């Protein structure tokens, strides 16, 4: 692969991940939505624009997709939302498009970079809901907040209980297993990995692994190949390339260059579409179960290649 190809690949991957994984930390988010004890939206919330993939999945889980009239540039799932008008990036929603859609609510992530734009939207009469969507615990508080705002409190609470129960079952299954060293790659050239504070770190530990870069200073950390090689990962999970046609599954790829790594030697290198594990939301239990298959297949069973690829295409079941 040429240096230009690598740069385009990295730019695409990091642009996507920076939007919906790193926003809370890299943008030092501080704005908050209305408190959880505010009444359900009686007026706002009839014509919703959702900017974040995780929030879109939450709306689907709460049966609210029929209210969505537009989406952010990175929202292509759930399938029912494909084809809706795009309104821009997290920190730059297009006010003219929002007004053209007669949107009365914008659901996005907590971030400082777009605070001026969001304040402008509120002055235009569009309610802005900022959710903490970049962490494991934030998923549950965001679900509760959406349930409160849309009058679906009981449904949201039931969903949270079910999710926590399923996650606990994964933890218990993996509790006595050896803690395998896991490297989770989110970007290549430069090399970015999941660190402490990310939902990926939490899922790795929940499924019986030890995050190879769990001592990093950031939830998504820049590191070097020298550090990775020195720490000898036993499992490598690589979601750094989401270009169409890239492929996924259990394969060594570029990691074959280092045959002395336990993950390479034992063929525990997995190429994974970012959609499978990188968007914290209602699918956290499925993510934990998949993580268990990748780290401890002797307990959870082997992951099929189809479990590692992109979202189902329209019409698929």
C-alpha cells in the first residue's frame, strides 16, 4: 500500500472515530442536557435530528425512530434512517438544513467545540440534547435521559436492566479465565489504541482480558509499535480500516510481519468492522459477548467471520 493510500485510510478512520469515540475527551465536553427530572418533552421531540450513531440506536430501542427527520453525517444505522437528509458533523450542524426540516430537537454528544453553534440552534427554537455517549457508564445514563424526555421511562429502565443482566452473565462466564493480553487498534499509521476509560477497555476486562495499553494516559492513545512488540499481545483486535471491501475475520494481515507475537503465533488476530465494537449503545451486551468469543473462544465459542463485518445490508435478516 502506498503512503498516500495509508494516509487516506488513516484520515478516514480517525475522522470517524474522533467524532463518536473521542469527542468527550478530546473536545473536553462540559455542556449538559436538561436534568433527568425534567418532564417529558411535550412540544420538542416531535421532529428529531440525531447526530450520533449510538443515540440513533437508542432511539430505535425505545421505539422512537418515527420521529427522526434528519441525521448527522456519520449516522447510517439503523437501516430505517438510511436515506434521510444529512445535516453535518457533530460540531457543525447546519442550521439552515435543520430549519428546512422543521426540526424541533437535536440529539448529539456532549462537546465544547460545537457549543456556539448549538447555542445558536437553541435561540432558533430547536431544543438541544447533549448526551454522554463515549463511555460505558454513559450509555446507561443516556438511555435513562432519553426515556425521561420522551415519556418512555419504564421502557428505558427495562432495557437498562436487561442490558446489565446480560453483561453480568458475560462477566461471570469469564471470571475464572486467564487474563489474556488484548490489543485493540482503532487507527494505524499513526498507531492509536483503546486505553483506560474507553468502553472498549471496559468490555475487554468484562470478557476476561487485560488491556495491553490499560496504563495509557488517554481513553484512545497514540502509541508506538515498539511498545506493542515489547508487551507481546496474546489477542489483537484491529478495527482500523472500515473502507468498503476491506474485509473482516480471523486473519493476520500486516501483523504477520511479527511472527514472534503470541497473537500472531496462535492466529488470534481479528480484523473487525468498527460498527461491531466501536459504537457504545444498546448493543453493549452483544459487544461483550463478541469480545468473549474473541478473547476466550474456549468458553464462549469461536466468532464467525459474519460477526466481525459491517452492519447487515438493507433486506438482510
